[in-house]
C-alpha cells in the first residue's frame, strides 16, 4: 500500500516552479513518510514554513497498487 497526499489539496491554486498549477504528489509507505515528503516540497517550492502536519494527514489517502 502506498500513502499519498496532493499539494493542490492543501494549497488550492498554488503555482509550481515552472509557473503552472502545482500537481505534486507526496508518496510514502507511512503517514510520517508522506508528511516529511510534503513538508520538504511545501518549504522548497512554495516557501511555506508552517506546521502543516495535521492538514497533510487530513488529506492523505491510500492506494492499493
């Protein structure tokens, strides 16, 4: 099972580094992996420096693939 969260579920209308709508998907084997991946993305691309853990966990889903 893969856990994942989408950036556009957290920051609607966010723009990525190339100026287009951000469609980044953080993936991991656990919730902690997804949170770590997404926080790195939010900090480096969108310059969001807030504790978004609860928000990320609220939008995290599972894919059985």
